[in-house]
C-alpha cells in the first residue's frame, strides 16, 4: 500500500513543491456544453472540390473547441490548443489565428477530409507579467502571467518547522487472472509527524485489504532520517518485516519549470483560503500531464499505473489565506486496462492538523539492525 501511495503521490508532491497562484480571470467566450470555449463562426476555408466526384456531399464545415491556459510565466510559451473537426462531407482548409493583446502572433492552416479532426497548437511568449489577452476566432481569455511558476499570491508565508498530518488512502481494483476477474479493495490511515528543518519524518500506517472476501490488517511504521526510510511491518499473524531504502521525501524537484500543469490548473479562492485544482478530463490529457512530471525527474518512479493507462487525474490543494500554510491535499485518479489490472481507482487525502509541535524522529535500534534493502534478493 505504501508503494502505491508513494508512486501516485508523485504528482501531488510535484504540484505542492511549486504551486503557483494563477488567477483564472474572465474574458468573453462562447461556452460549450462542457464549459470549453467553442468557435461558433465558420472559419475561413478553401473548397477542395467534391470528394469522389459526388455532388451530394455537404461543403466543409468546422467545429472548433478552444483550450486556453489558465496562466503563464513570463519568458515561457503559453499554448492555446484548438480541437478542430470537419463536420462536412468535403475536404476543406481551416485557418487558425492567435491574437495576443490585440496583435496577431501566430497562424496555422490545416486541411481536413470530411469527418476528420485534429488539434492545432498556437504558442506565444509573454515577456512581461500581469494580465494579458488571448483570442482566436470569436473566443477570448484573459490570463495572468507571473515572473515565476513558484509565486504564491499575497499570502504572508509563515515558516513551518514541523507538521502533524492525518492521511487516508483508498484503493479499488479489478484484476483478471486465468480468465477470472476478482476485486481488491484497501483502506489505509496514517498519522505523520514531519520535521522539515531536520528533514526527518515518522509515519504510522494501518492498512486493511480485502481479497476474495477475506480481510487482512497490517501495521507499518516508517522512520525517515538521513535520506533513508526504515520500516517495520507487522501482519495479522504477528510476523515482522524490516526494510530500508533511499527516500526522496525532502527533495525539491522544482517541477514547474515545465508549465504543462498550467493548462489544467484552476483556482477557487475564498476569503479564508486558496484552492488550487489540477484536473484532466480524458486519457490524452492525463497522459500528457503525467508524462511531463516524469520527464522532469531524472530518476522517475515507474511503479504503479503507467501514464498511458490513466483515464482521469485530479489534484486539489488548499492553503490558509492568512498564513499560506497547507491545510488539505487530495489526489484521485482512475485507470483502465493496465498491464496488471483491468481497473484501478485510487484516492489519497491529507489533512494538516498541527504545526510547529515538537517532532523528534529516531530509528529504533531493532529496526536499524534488522532492516534489509528493499531490492536485496538475498
């Protein structure tokens, strides 16, 4: 369970380590049924002739759905994606034009057969911070451009030495073997005491797993010190397992140097808190986002569901507006047709319940003496 949680929380830690406060400021646009700006006017097109010589086919007609970024960083590209479909019967040419602050900055033309679709990407780099206008066709959006992806609005950040965190995880998976499908469910709860200044952590986890109608319970304690996590797991039968492995718990990956996350980031600020939401709606978006995180890692974790198998990905981060302290982290994803499973749903929630309490983490001698490397086959 710990392995699953750590691999999935890669994305959560990535966003947490450098989440920017990007305001989704308004702009005039024509929303679709899904809330995506839609180009309603027929774009400039070139009649390429009747397909197959038929005189009954309808002329080329384009539906275009525009996806704007919610924010940007000065000096980095902002990408506007236009999903285009030729709903007519004839081949035709779609001309896309991007305007930034009233000036035409990019164009691209694509030729599509009747019924065909594609995505056109237009980019522009804003050199200055502040609010900037983007538009294509009849849709537009005002975005906020920052000098760094790591900026954090107006919160007066208080230095946090330690934190006590309550965590809960749930897993629901369907696995096929020998032409038989069976379900696996797991629920985990953990209390975490984290010392940021000393870069140490203690984690006490209880996991309940149900398979073939039978439920087993195990308890795991983890001590992270000097870049190593030591663990002691006690099963239902009292058997104990001791392990150790390198830990990247306190590493700063600075992952938002790539700005893929900006395309999926929205904000829902209130008077009391900042709320950041990163959400994908389909497998293609989930794949793009997860791959961007893994590509930013020199030693990416390949355990857990692959990027190609993720259907949807959701991450929510809440901060106290007065202090800038984290209050809640939530990550949820579901996947289908993985190599080792038919379906997989995972949810993890962390609540930060106390700060700057005394936290001292020492690995018990028994654990140090008996812990074996995780990858040690001997």
